[in-house]
């Protein structure tokens, strides 16, 4: 079974739409994250969520909102999508100081 | 804040020759360090980790890395490159337990 799974794997949508990316981990970890990988492969933290405490990267636009219905899930909702939001988004979870990543969601905004 | 520098954006080696991917970190304490690999259009896979135990860390697929505090380095090596090693490699540092900071990545090409 996949430890950290994201859906969908690919997402193509028009500017202005609202979309969500789902993430689930079956590792029993307390902490989950969302990272954004840009076109130059650079990975940057967007959010971390630990025991209901949300830590936000201040550079992330407030169009992005993480939602955690329970400890095993951290979904990413994006409002009013823009061309610049096109990227690969990675979900991860960690415990004991090691992070495990999902396969990524390639978002393309047209 | 923690930071990571990967000195080479692209490294090209011939199959069967050694691999050296360089990483330097900046930290106010002795951090946990990691190497992740990303194959084309794939996710991120943990290669190895250093968490203040032995300074020479062995990972998967024949990779290893040595933590050198005096040089603030954590270089990744492999004695003999294989075609399947061609990928993007990221050096990562733990950021005070809050999240993980990635280096910019090094693309490894393996020539036949």
C-alpha cells in the first residue's frame, strides 16, 4: 500500500477555477506538509500541519488553503487559479524526523 | 534559518565511474540531513539520512554520504554509476523540526 497518496496525479484546469488536491497518509504520522515544485525543480514549503496546528508560509497567497479533516488527511484547496500556480505539488508526512513524500500532482493552469 | 547549497546544478558522469554530488548546509546547530532522489516525472524517494549518529551514512542503491561538521558538508557519493541513477538529487536539511528545507537540486546524467 502506498504510504502517502495524492489525487489526482494530473490536473489541467482553466484560470479562475477552484480546485482541490487530496492527500492521505497511512503511516500514522502526526505531521503533514504541502510543498510546491516550480518549473526549475525548486521545492518550497507551503504549509505544515501538526496536531491541528497550522504553520503557514507567509509567501503563499491566501487563495491556497489547507484543510485537514483528520490526522491522516491534508487536502489543498486553491481558489481563483492563476497561470503562475502551474507546478507540481507534493504532499508529505513525517514523524521521528524523516519525511515521506507522495508522488506529486502536476497542476497545469491554462 | 536553515539553508542548503548544492554546488553543481548538473553533473555528468560515464557509466561505471564514481559519482560525487556536493552539498553544504548552514545551520546554527547540528542538524538532520537527507538526500532525496527524483526520477523523471516521479515522486521523491529517500536515499539516506544523517541524524547525529555515524558520520558516514549508507543509503539505498549503493549511495553513501559523509557528514563533515568542520566543512558543513554532506556530499553524496557512489563508487560506480549506473544508467538508472540518472535523476534529480536533492540535499535536504531539517528546519528546527518544523519542516524540511530543500537545496536547489543537482541533475545527474549518466553517459553510456
